[in-house]
C-alpha cells in the first residue's frame, strides 16, 4: 500500500469545526481543573462544602453550565470527524480504509492509556478510542433510524440504572463505597500533593485499575461511556448528512433548534443543580434518579445550544476574525489536550509547584481561562504560522499512514 499524505490542508478544513473544537478544549479544561487541583473522590461522603460564597457560586455555575457539556461537544466532533475521515480514507485508499482507521484508533487508545495510567486518570482519549472501535466495527453499518433509537435508549439509561440502584444498593454497600473513596482521597493527597513523579504515576495506575476492577466502579464507568456514546452517535448523524458543510442553508432550522435546546437545557440544569445541592448524602434516592435523568438531558441540550450559537456567530465576518485564535487551538486538539495535563500537573502536583488543594472553584475558573488564552492560544498561533498541523497530530498521522514530510504552513496537502 502506498504512503498517503492523509492530513487535510488548511484549504480543505471546515473552519467552523475547528472553532467549535477550540471552545470544547476550553470547556474541558474548566471541568478538568477540579481533578487537577484535588482528589476526584473529595465529594464521595457528601460532606465537602466550600466556605467561600464565591467558590460555592462558581462551583454551582460550573456544574450546571459546563459539566458534561464540553466533553459531549468533543465526542460530537469525534463522531462528525469519524464520518469525514473514514470517507476520505475510502477515497484515497479503497479497500484499506477500515485497516487505516483501525490503526488510527489503536494508536489513540495507546496514547490515552499511557496518559491515564501515568499522567492523569481523568483521560478521555481511551474512552473515545474504545467507542470509535465500536463505531468502526458495528455502528457505521446501522441505519439512521436504528441510531436514533439507540440514542433515545442511551438517554434513558440513567433512569433505568437509577431504579436498579434503588433496588440493589444497600446502606452497607454505600458505606463501603464511601470508605473506598475516602481512602483514595487520602492516598491522592499524599501522592499528588507531596509525592514524586513516580509516586504520582503509581497512584494514577491504582486509580485507573479501580475504575475497571469491580462491579460497582464499572457501573459508574459504564455510565460515562453511555454519555459519550450518546453525542458521538449524534455526531455520526451530523456527519452522514453533511450538516457541517450545509450550514448556510440550515440557518433557519438552526435558530429554532437553538431556542428549544436552551430552554430544555436550562430547565434540566436547574433541576439537577437543585436536587444534588439538597441531596448531598451518599446513596441512591428516588429524587436522585430524577436528578440523574435531568443531568443526562441537560448535557446534549446545552451542548447543542452552545454549538449552534458558535456556528451562527461563525457565519459573520466580524466573529470569524474574533474566533480565529480559538480555531487555531482547535486545529491542534490532541496537542492542546495533553498540554493541559502537562501544565496543570506541573502547577498542582508536589513534584511541581505544589498548589494541590489550595485553589478553590473561582480560582480554578480564572486559572483555566488564563492557561487557555495566555498560553495555549498564543502557542497554537505561533506553531501554525510555521507548520500546518500540531506536533502530536503530525506524529499520530505518521503512525497511521506512514512516512510524511512535516510540511510548512500554506503548502497544500498532496494526494
């Protein structure tokens, strides 16, 4: 099989998708900051409450407006990208597209596993890779009607799961899970707050294994996969029908959907925000089942509103200029996603600047915006002035397609 220069040139890219991808990177950083600053198990016993009213307000606003919306946005883009990239592979290498995309996904899976087990347990790349394998092997053959039916089933999964929890989870099981979480919180504080890089890596491996090594953890992990799969399948439908390439003709429909998505998303966000604020005690309750369902519906609803708002603004020349720096970060998603881990763990962990446990939600928000706009946006712009793709994006493509030149920016991709 001949070598392929598969990366898309700047002229071939759908710039609006780069803009949306850039915003997704910002939102993911905002939501990942709590896990970089303190143990992800910190709220397991339901007793944690920030003392500052500003921090409590920032935490509530973050959870209602950002939680789940931007990794859902990223998974939507993954689904759209899957259809575009696979179609291009079929055009360039008939008969080899499945093999090429399988190799692409396995490389992403390897990157994600290394990231999760050695650098930061909150990695999402391995989740996208696993779901991408399902798309490649099974779901790409499904009809639109079957995909819509599956999306509906995935949306009601939290309610079904919640009812089952009410039936099978006893107070003893809840107490056992809380004790496990408190033990992890203590070991996290030791390893991440004051340990060496090696100690932190060992703790990441322990955490990662914990999420997959018992039925109770697997139950929660499955819920995350379900949430990511929901919007990934939505992205497949968008990609199949080339909606990203047909934005101007779809603007009237976009306006209507935008209003409905905002209304449903805000109602559901307020519902789960209030429920989980007044029901902090661990253990399943009927009200938490309703809260989980509201959270699940709010994720795609507000995500769709955010995406459509960006899409509409991106059609205006004045906003295209404003969005251009964010689009630059969106052209380097793998590089910038992993760079966020490098920056944040260096700032927070004991082997770095040791800010672990010292930054509240309000400070986390400010820090996330600073990292994105002061560091990542300028670096992305500078890099793309010289090269057409990010460093890790280039290496990923080399590993997928074979040897390629590292082309300067502005040189069109050959076929």
